């Protein structure tokens, strides 16, 4: 069944494609988690409270119309059903479960079984796939949105119902108040929006899809145009002729897609980046890893249209974008994805690709619409308002004396790039050459002005994000212009897992440790005593 015809996704209201709505799920779940919901207006609201509430709905439950992609094309719902995917499986992959959305009986069953230990034989609710479907119907699986085909209560993964994802999958956690490990990386508790899902194995989750090949542009590939070998964290890669089992193996391999990381750039490079937290965004411009966007709304639109629906690449403007921005390899990626997409047997939506609910702008290469599509303006605005409202949770009190010493040391060693917390934040970019020294990349493809050559440091993963896309909305920078990364705002570091965008530092202590070596990226090192003081300042400020 083609999910693009669905009109009643749980509490979602849906209007015509021309209006480009972001499907929103009402938060009117009763305290017992019955899943009963009411339809909500998708208007922009009055610019204050109602826009904030709508933005929260869109962030937590908005599917962007992608249930047809995830169900009909990728087959994530059917794959999870075929695997007998259970709540225990969800927690093992680092998924977060919202206790506030669950009915008390189910919550009690799950927490009692977890309290008894995983080695006990009494894990009936945890191992029951029907309980997991029940949690989907209640909206309790953070970031996974069950979509009802006929408005009837309940979600059946192997039936006509659909499944999609929301922003919350990567950018929300729970507080672990009902269960917080350590046996499993997932947690059960009250929802917190903004922190990165640092324990989520997103690749392993998507490997369950019946046709994970649908994610081809985001996976490591090998192209003769740029040397005939994969540019990736490992030697693993996929081809258009790879079997579904081979696609699954690459996605499931933790070395390719570590926990808390995902690759949202359709460049054929294996360059997953650490999922960022979303705190204090109002003062965090420019946005994007390379600082491509001065406006948060534009950054959100670019991420949605390029990073959530790969079928935008198969549209006319998508192909133009790849030919222009990724000269020399873009057409190759698009042509291969056309074959892979055709092999899925998925039906194209009545209005044509993409599956994403967005309006065609007819313009590519603009900051407002890199790939020629833009989400609904009122919903982008509401989502921006909500994200700008998110602040990092209050940290532990910590050692006041160590914090004061750390603040002084931070001002000397770190503030020139990251600014002074709570006072200022520098909006400048940091060049790749300043972050990695010495930096002598190999030229994989000469492209000529105004394009830079395709460059890659074969010994590091730190520059892989910039190999094909120096910027997301303009041609690659001219040869003599430095490639840049933006300095992050360092909010909520106490909640973060890996550090640096390529996850090459597993902790703050490791990041600042001279043992990483003088040629490691971001080689800003501190002696042990000073290091511990600066860490105390960063995680308790």
C-alpha cells in the first residue's frame, strides 16, 4: 500500500501538497498514555505561545510527509516487524522511551522487568513486539512516529500503517528517571528536547529496513572519478549492485556508523558526524558544520531537504544541484541512485518526487533553498521559535574553586575561537589549516576555477566532511580560499558523548590530552591539572 495516500497519521492533520504542510502530532495524550489525540490547527499561531507549541509538536512528532519514504521505499516498518523488534531491542540500540506518554501498566511492567536484571527469564513485556507497537501508538518511542492508515487506534508494523521519523530521534533524550542503564544504552524517563542522542545507533536502526539501499546517497561509496577507493572511516562501502545484506552490514557496523553519529550529506563519502545538541541557537550563528548559513531557518530547511529525503536528488533541481555543487562526482551519485531507487519498486508520489512535503522554488544554490525546495514558511518559523527556546539543562554544582580556575584558563586557551560563555560568542570560522597542522591533502580530482580541487587527507577523517561539499549552497570555494569549520557554542557539554565533529575524541579529557599528538586535529592541549579545571568549568557553567 502506498503511504503517500494516508490522511490520518495518528493525530496528524494533512492538507494538500501545494500548502507544503509539516505534519504535526498533537500532544493531547492523556496521562494514562491511551494515545487518544485531537486534531490541531497547522497555522502559524500568534508568534508567541501558539507558535512555540506548534514548534514543539513539529519537532517531536512532525514527519515532513516522509512516512511514504520510510515505509514504502525503505520498508523500515516491515523490516522491524520481520525482525520481531521489541522494546528490549529498542533500548539496546539506544532509543529513548518517554515514560510520560506510556500507560502506567506498561511502564510498570517494563521497569519491573528491567529492575530484575536482563539475565532473568521474566522479560515478557520487554521481548514482546506487540508491546513495542503499543508504545509507538502511544507516542512513547522518541523520534519514531507511527502513522495510522485508517484512523483506527493502534499501530501494526506489518500492516497498512506507516512509520516515520521526527527531529526528536536525534535531538531528544529522556532523563532516565524510570530506567537509565547501565546494562542498555537506551533509557526510560521524562523527555528533554535539545540534547544529542549520543547513545543512539542510528545506522543499526536503519539496517533493519527491508530496503536500506534507499539510503544509498548517505552511505560510503567508491567512485573511479576520485580515485576508485572509498573515503570513509573504514574500508567498507556499497555499490548500486550491492545486495540488501551488504547494505545492512555497512549500516550495522559500529565502526562505520558509531553511536551518536550519522551521515546526512548525500556525497557518497563515509563522513558521519557527531549529532549536535540544539541549545542556545539564537546566539549560535553561523549555522552548519562549515558555517554555511547565517539564518537558522535556512539551515533547518537545508538539513530537511538534503539530509532527510535523498529523493530530492532525483528531481530536476536536485540533479542540477549535484551537477553544480559536486562537479565531477554529483552526476555519478545521482545516476547510481536512480538505479538503486528503481530497484526498490516504490511508487512515485502522484505529484512526483520528492516524498518530503515541500514547495519547489525553482532556484538552486541559494542559502534559502540549496536543492530547490523549501518547507512551509509558517512551520519553519514555528520550528525555529521552538528551537531558539531550548536551553541546556542546569548542570551539577561542582567544585567552585576548580571552576573559577578553569574559567581563567579557558579565557587564555579557548576563548579566541569559542568566545566567553554567557558574555559573548565569536561568530567567525576556523580554517581547516589552523585546525589540522601540518595539512597536506591529496588532490583526487582537478576541477578548475571557480571550483577547488577535490582534496582529502588520507590519514585523517577530520576533513572528510569537506571533500565534496565545501559549502552546501554554493560551488566549492576557489582554490586559494581556506576551507572552514564553525566553532561550536559549547553548551550542554556535560550531556555530550564524542567530541569534534568526526567523533575522534571520546571525551573532553581525551580531547585536551597531549597524548593525541601534535598532528591530531584541534591540537589544543592542557596539562593535567589545568585540564581538569577547564573541564570542570565547561561542564558546570
